């Protein structure tokens, strides 16, 4: 998996320490507003504005050249009033404590939106897996599990994949936890390979969830998916499968991007070719000469724009230039609060991240249920259940936005925070 690319990561430059704390601040702002709209007292906000627990770990890893490198990792548990905490682990050079904290809060909101019996959790390791070998990644994954093993578990906090982590990494983590536990424990983690208790449909679940949201949003705007023009930022797990599904549905995917650049063809890109040529980190644009920048990509003429990469991509600087009528956030936090306001005022329909990207955790929940019951479902069963959950969540949030006269993001937070606030109240915490 080692890579020698030195190109500038165009859509990763904004993930600094300060942008992570902005992310946390803006998440808190929306939670506060949502709780106020729902009539909860301030103490509920005081409870929910931060993770209940945040563990920082240091992980020594023997590298291939014989040296030892010590990595920093985190695991945050936002709130467990509803049930065990749940959320992915990302491997990325820009991971910070504030970012993991904000992402854990988002997981709580997502779980509330799709009505799962979980609170939110999140993990991250500061590393660049693109520069690491297979063995080094295995050692890092196992080291992380040893470091957090007291803190997590199938009834406490259940990890999963996120940016730059995949089913192989979940398999190593599950194996390490099972060794510590001295029995096979598939329910410790989700997003596993099928042969180790993974669920059918988990690999494509985030993209399926986004596709369902796009279909619902298109219906609201009287737009046919067939022949609609779509731009997707990011060609990782979510972006690439999404391109595939939309292409299969007859949409014209006119733009895609990765961390190094973007491709544009007004006649529609050859998605099957691009899927075939992408590497395991979703890099494909480096094979082409005529690329545009990620910044240009976002402003392309299209009907549907899907930011499926990293946070802070649509800001007050470019929100006025976005041409798409529907913006569906497959990434976590791609649009700032100011940009949400501008886009909403411009009459755009935004399907917020906490709704659009909740397909992944929904099928993770199905995986955990299957692990607990020891009886497994077919791909069709999983898909049908996912569709039911996602369309219901979309409809509830869309109606909340209409009846309460709020934007879709605030509506999503209002729907997502309610169950957690109620559970905390019944438990006597607030
Ligand atoms: N990392 C994914 C997310 O942000 C999935 C989490 C999970 O499956 O638990 O929603």
C-alpha cells in the first residue's frame, strides 16, 4: 500500500487543528439550536456538547526498516444514554482530538436520525496509511486495539471503518480483540469481511444510503435521476460506489475527484473505466493529464452535487458559486454553517451529512444484530431494511424542515438529538 506520491492533497489542506475546532464549534451551535427549538433546558446542551469520555493512546509500531514509530490515537464516546456507543476509526494525518470529538457527536446524531439503539463514538489515528506497508498497518491496527481494549467492547463501544480504514483492518482489529478476550468476538467491530461475520451490503451501505437520499431529494424537486448530471467529490468507498450506482441508474456522472485533482466531462465520464483503475485509497486522477482542481469541480454546472471527501469544502467563499440544485453530503461536515445559510437562501436543497451518510452505520447495526443472533441475512434483505430506514428518516427530516420552517440541517439535528435527550432524562442524568 506504500505510495510515493508527493502531489499536494487538494481537498485535505483545510483539515488543520483550527478547522477541526471550528467543526466542533459549529456542531455545538447546531445542537444548541436544535435543543432550544425542542424546548430542552440548557443543562441538556451542557451534557451533549462534549463527549462523555475521550481516550488518548500512544501506539508503538515496529516499522519495516526496524525502527519504532510511536503513533497517537483517540477513541471518543459521546453519549451512551441510548445504548453502547458506535462509530468508525479513521487513519489520517490530519486527525486531531477535536475532530474525533466532533465526529463522535455526529455519530450520536446519525444514530438518532435512523433510530438505532446506540450513542455515538469515534476513533482516529494520526498516520498516513498511503505511506505504510501492509505489515505496518497490521501492527498499527493491532496496537490500537490493545491500547483501547479496556474501553471498548460489543456492549460498550463498537468500532467500524471510516476514512482510509477497510474490512482488512477491521479483521485484524477483531482478531486482536478476540485474542485478548480469549473467544471469537465478531460483535466487537463492524465492517468485517463476510467470512468473519461481516454483513452483506455493508461495503456499499454508505453509498446505497446516499443514493436513496438522492432519489428522495430528486422526487421532491421533480428531477429524474436518469439523465441528471451529477458531480461527486471524492472517489473513496462512498464516492466510488455512489458513482457506480448513479451511473447504473442512468445518471450522467460529469465530474469526480480524488485528493490530487478532478476530472470533468460534460458528456459523462466513463465510470466503469475509472472504477477499474482506482487504487485502494480511491486515487485515479493521477493517471490523467487534463485535470481540474477540486475547487473548480464543486462549482461545475450540474443538477446534483455530492461532496464525498472531507470536511469544510463548501464555505462562504464558494457557496454563491455552487450551481447544483441538490447538494447531498456523503462526507462528514463538508459544508460550513455560513455556507448552509447561503445555499438555503438560494433555494438549494441540502441533504445534510448526518442523514445522507447514515447508511453505513445503519448496516453496521444490522451486522451487529446478525453477530448477536448468529443468523445472517441475504443482501436483498439488508437492502430492503436499509431502504425502509433511510426513506423514513428522509421523510421525517424533510417534513420537520417544512413544518418548523428550519433548514434541513437543523431539522436533522432536531430529529437526531431528541431520543438521546429523552433517554438521558429518563436515566435521571438531566
Ligand atoms: N464511519 C462511518 C460513519 O461515519 C460508519 C460508522 C459505523 O459503521 O459504525 O458513519
